[in-house]
């Protein structure tokens, strides 16, 4: 699964990197999210998506801020979203909570990297060591995501928060370069498939799955990081720094690269 990730890029960087044509973040009454080095479920996250064309607005690629943890439109309470942070690629097309969004509400969730925990033996005691996983070239990871809109019936139609926008990350079998840490990883959409993945008119299951496959193989590296990432309130670029070894030197990352940022 993917339970924590890093979103340190600013809005203007994302607008350029993902070819965004419509900036919904700047027009929102909510402030732009700060760089977050410890994104946890229910936090606000950036999302790139396309909405179907309307009479007053053509279809275009846009940037929005959503809440991590998908709330299906039929849910009775929004609290269900805290348990809907991931959707498995193998079953996303048939699971009731995700299948409608998979058909026509797909998105990209930009990330600078993500965390996974590996069980290790330390002095005869078992513990879970966190690792930061990221691209060796420092570019953003385009997580495959789904989004939904949930109507809060306690608010009037014209209230700015009458609709809650939420999202989930699609996960898949981990590739060899990170599989030794955890057997699952976020599905990554390659740039050449962004248009097909985001197009709400693309409802053909075969074409949608083609945009998802193959998963990103190679190009990823990792290194152990401080246990401080385990606590959600801890935040900042120090969380992704390589863990100091016993001799005080920085622990080298698997690919010999340094983390972004």
C-alpha cells in the first residue's frame, strides 16, 4: 500500500510540469497547500484531472486540491474516506467503491516520492525501518489516482463546501528495484499516457488498462530515513535525508543518488 508520500512541489511548478490549462487552485477560497514531506490520509493534496466539457466551459487539464481518502458518492458519511486511500490495480475496475470513478473520474496525483516500511531485525528485536523511494532523475512521480465528489447534505446547494472532492491512489505489484522493501507500490502513469488516462471520454476498459501498464520499472531508488516520519506531525525536508550510519556518515541510497529537494 501507499500510506505516506511527499508533495513538495509548488503550484506553479506543477502547472508547468503537467501541462495544466486551468488553475483551480488559484481560484479556490482555500490557501495553496504548503510543501508537505509527510502527507498522510485525509490531508489536502494536489491533483491533475480533466472534467467533461460543458456549455460554458470546454474540457481542459486542470489542477485542483483534493482530500486524500476517497468518499464514494453513495457513502452516508465522509469519514469512510480515511479507509479508502488506496485502490488495488487488480480489482479497481470491479470494486463498488472505485469502479465508477475508474470509468470516468481518473486523475494524476503528483508526488516527489513516497515512504514504505521494511521489517528488519535490530539486535534480535524486530522493527519496521522507513525508506524514502523516489526517481533517480529527481522528476515528479505521476501517481495513478481516482477522484470522487460527495454531496454534504447538511449544507445548502450554494455553499462553497457543499461538495467534497476526494481521491485515492492506485497501487500495483512492486517492481524489482523497490520490491525488496514492500511488495506493493503506487501505480505510475508515464507522460505519454497522461492524455488517455485523464480523458473522461475514454471509458474503454482495455484502453484505460493500457495507460496503466507497464508499471514504472527502473528509474527508482531508495534509502532509509529517520523514524521521525512515523509521527504525522513531523514535517520538513529533513525527513527525506538519508539515515545517518553508526559512523556518522550519510547512508548511501540504493541507486547512488541524493534525494530531491
